[in-house]
C-alpha cells in the first residue's frame, strides 16, 4: 500500500492494515503468547506476541498523547520524554515492560481501543491539519500517524505470520 496522501487514504490504510493484522493476531495460541521467540525491536533482543502487541499499543498511545498536547498548546517531546529517536529499541523495551502484566486478550482489547481512538481523532480533522500544516519538523500530522499506525501494523503482521509458520 502506498503512503497515504490524504485523510481518506490514511483512514483506509489504518483500517485495512489493522484488519489484516487482527486476523493473524487471533491465531496466536494464548498459552504461547508470552513465549519470547520473535526478534525484538532492539538488536539482539527477543519478544513475544504480547510484547509485539504492547509495542503497537505504546506507539498508538504516543500518537494520541502528541495530539492532545499539541491541541492544548503544550510542548510535545518526540518521541517520548527520556528517549531520543536513536533510542527506539529502548523505547520498545519500555513498552514491553509497561504491559508485561496484561494478558494477551487484554492487550488485544487495548489495541482495538487504541486504533478506534486514533480513527476517532482523525475523523473530525481537516485535510490541511493532517497534510498541510507542520506537526513535527517536515512531517505533517497525517504522516506521523501513518508512521506509527499502518506502517507498524504491516510490519507486525509480517512478524506474526512468520511466527505462526513456526507453530505448524
């Protein structure tokens, strides 16, 4: 799927990539959901399907946080307080830790709620807000949302599908 260039394309990209990912996430056996058998987001680390879902929930929560801060006129720290862009592996590990006590079904519910909230965030926004006005450096809000939703959903689906093939 091409990089979304307008509101409708962004909404469709999120909906389609997430729908495809959901189907594969539903195939993960609950009893294996905490097995750290997939390559992690930081070099030399391993993660479980639960960690992967926690990662997606964490980035979704950041997108929502950034927009809320921007709407209030508060300064936005990218990517997150205490992390630089060159420390995304460490941030991923923090997401794993943040949600380590959550069960797989609860993580899936949190991801559903996060995706729904992001789509609700997008719905009332004007095209200019999403794709003309700057949000972070040269990136408009729509691109930042895409980089942290549909792109990681597609990547996560590739990882989960590879993992599911090992279960056969």
